[in-house]
C-alpha cells in the first residue's frame, strides 16, 4: 500500500517500534515484510489487528515480551525462550511472526521438542495451535526467504532437494534413487571379492563396466550438484560425508586415467595397493544412508553428543587393560614357577587376553593355566562388566532423547510433505 509517512510504527502489545519503509520491506519477519506489499487497508488488517492511517501505526495484539526476544534474534541471530513463558506459547508467537523451531538455539529447540512430546503435540499441525499454514515457514528455510528471488530461489530449492530428503516429494524420489545406487554399488563391491568373480567378470566384462560407470556417474553428478548449490563451499568440503564421497569416487577416475595411459593397476606395486585400498573405501558410501534413515541419524548424533562418555569408557578400559595385562604376564610367565605359559610371554600379548575377557566371553585361544591367573581372569571379567556398565547409562539416555527429537522433527517434515501432495 502507499504509506502516508516514511516512518512506520509497529505497536506490539503496547510496545512501539519505529521503522522506515525500506526496513519494513526487507524485514526478516515475514508477517512484517508482507505489510509493504499490501495494496488496501483490508489486506493490512489481514496481517495485523488494527491500523491507524493518521499515525501510520500497525497494532498487533501479541505478547510484547516475546516479540522483544524475537527482535533480539533479528539483531543478533540468536533466538531463545523468554524466561517464565511457556515454551508452547512462545512457539505460537514464533509461528505468528513467521519463524519455526529450527530458528531456536539447539538447547531451546530440545526443550520445545520435549514439551511438545509431553502434551502430544508432535502429531498436530500449526493450524491446531492458531497459525495458518502460509504464515509459517519450513523448519529449515532461512528467515530471509522473501529476499530470495530468481536464480537464488532456484538454487535454494535445488539445495533443499539434494540435502533434505524429507523436504519435498521430489527430494524423497531423489533420495530413493540414491539409495538404489548405493545398494547396487555395495553389491558389486561385495561380489568383487568372491573367488569366482574374476571368471564371471571376464565373461560379462562389458556389463560390469556399464553398471560401475553408471553408479560412479550418478554419485559424481550428485556430489557436483550439491557442491555447486552449497551456501558455503568451504563448509561443504569439510563435512565428513562429503570427504568420503570424494575419496570413494576418485579411485575410479584414477584407474581410468592409468588404463588410458597403458598402466594397468595390477602392476603398479605400492601404487596399486593404495589404489585398491581407496577403491575399498566405497564401503563408506553406506554412511550416505544416514541422510535417509532415522536409526543411523540417531546413532551418529548420539555418538557426537556422548563423546565425553565414550572417551571416559575408553580410559576405563585402557587403564584396566594395562593393570590386568601386567599382572597376567607376571602370574603366567614372569614368576618362573615351572609352569610358564607362552601365550603370556609379554604384556602386549597378555593385553589381547584382557581386552577380550573384559568385553566378551573370550575366544578361548588364550587362557590362564595357573591358579593365580584364573583368579585374576575372574576378576578381569567381573570388573569389565562393571566398567562397561557405568557410562552406558548416560549413552542410553542420550540415545533415547536423540531418537525422540529426530522422530518429532520427522513428523513435522511429514506434515509439510502431506500438505504439498494435497496441494
């Protein structure tokens, strides 16, 4: 609409904020920025509760303190809950202004997911809590969506299709195709280690080359497109999954270059061994499935959050292994009592028996024969059970919590996808 003054006033719950028309047009909050595109006063009243034309003031009957925290987010990029305000009430305010839970800091997002689970809201839509669907944004969409136009919007759409499998129907179809190629590639990799593979490969060499070339071509195209549409190229190159993609793809092209130069990989000596090791890195393509399966995502995020507990577990095991292996070597071989056990000739040799006894029931390939060694073995097994059980409790609770958070997030994506299909 044609604003009467160059200064626009937002009155939110009695608190007034003054902005210029240019700021309103590019405002990060979608509800506010849409005011600039209104052509009539009726359209303005669809976005706010009242409008004073004389003072060019827009009235919003919303929580003033919540909007103050949202304005802090606009200025600093950090969005946290208002102390003393219900998480669900603040989330309703966020949806009203065009924000989503993904804009919260990780600690507050975790609180919101827990709260929504307690009241059973993980199966409800935004409409159920008072905000229409077009007022909210996709959880992973940036706040500045209104600023994306033309080429930037297409790049963002392509990025979401390749990076977020649950963001749209096209993304799910693309993810399904990617999973099929990963499975085919893994079958080919496993089959290549069979004794009869060389004979079968010589008989159908052309078919094997075609299948391998198609799989590598798909992974190359996928990785290239994801790199081209990435927001931060350097951050893209630093991600572990992307590094694995590059390492798994590179050996195929190196082999093709060497074959074209008349250098078969079988006769390259050390270089051939390195090339075969790199080719075996294709097995890590299974990690690409973490983008599509909730279980693998849960495992990865749990290990990331519980790295301190994992380090503590390793310290427990290594300390116990050092103590028990030294004692086992002494009792079984070092005392020279006439019954020296050659399996415990050194502390490193005894360490193998200790780690197997502490973590499993033992292989039986190495075992003590003296009375003292057997008593020590019993203590080793019991202490192993206790040491492993201590940090497992923390890891278990973190696993359950992560699984629940991802399940809630997946339910939101599913609702968004259902809306897209119905439209």
